[in-house]
C-alpha cells in the first residue's frame, strides 16, 4: 500500500538509538558474511550434499537471499540518512504531492531536566548516524495566564528555566510548545482541535490583567468556596452521627 507519510512513534531514547543503529549494524554483518563466501563456500556445498539438503538451502540459494537482504537493508539505511522528503511549516509536518524530503526525526520532550538531557543525547547521536533532526516539540507547558495555585506556579517557574535552556541549545531548530491540558486529548475531533497548535502558536484564552481574566479568577474562587462549604457540611453531618 502507498502512503503519503509514515510516522513511527518510537520507544524511549536508548531503545530508539539501538533501533536506528540496527540497519548499519546488520549491513556490516552481512558484508562480513559475504566476504567469507570464497573461504567457506566450498565447505558449505560439501556439507549440504553430505546431509542431503535441498537446493533451496544450498550455497547459491542462501547467498542469493543474503544479497537480496543486503540490498534492502542498504536502501533502508540510505533512506534513514536522506533528509529530503518533509517540508515543515510552524512545526507541523506537511507532505505535498511533490516529494522533496524522505526522513526526519522530531524530538518530543517536556520542560524538565531529565527530558532535556535525553533530548540532547538523542540529537547528538542522530548527528552521528547522519539522520536529520531540526524539530523539537515541548509538551505539557504551563502558561502564567492559566495558573492559579502555588504548586502550579512553582512548577511553571521550574519549567521556564528549562525552556530557556531548550531555546539556547536549539536556537537553529524549530521549537513548538504545546500546553498542559486539564483533560486527555481523545477522539478525532479533539485531535483535530489540538493539532491546530502545530500550525499556529498556542495562545492562552485569557490574558492577564484583563476583565476576562479577573472574572475567570472570581469564578474559580467561587467554585472553590462552594466545594469547601460542601466538604464542611459533609464533615458536620458525619460528626453529628458519631
């Protein structure tokens, strides 16, 4: 089947690097096996005749399969290293009818120390493998306009420290920030709505210092008060029963 694009949602960094290294490792191994053909080819023929093995498992058949496998692996390895298929606009990968790119790697992370460390390790290793990478997506970002609690404000300040480091390390990358949402992104419509954040930069719905922001804060405080009163009433009833 033909597809305009194939996306691999890869495993954590260590597993992904081993996966990306596999074609090169296998190609080298097959090349080594092919180089031993002249040394052990005659011995292999004698062994197959001795044990009465069918021709499909003979030297020529086995070597033919290895050569075919080697050709496929070389092609995969070449595609991994060919950054000529994708066009990117505002961090959203677009694949037009005219094929211009082949492979790129999009790093997805969160604004925390370990994720920053793993992203840097991944980018360095991708460079060694000659695999293109020029997009970074930072997920679960907190925005000041949407934060009320002290805990979230503290985490937002922590995130900002690492966001600054991301922009400093990858100033020549295209960086896309995605917000932390109060709900899961499930279903086709939710995915379509969330995908707009790849096309246009996410902006909080409410700006600080505006009437809408103050009304939202008052509404949130009223809801907290209502919840607290309900909890107090529940505790009072429980105490009366005792």
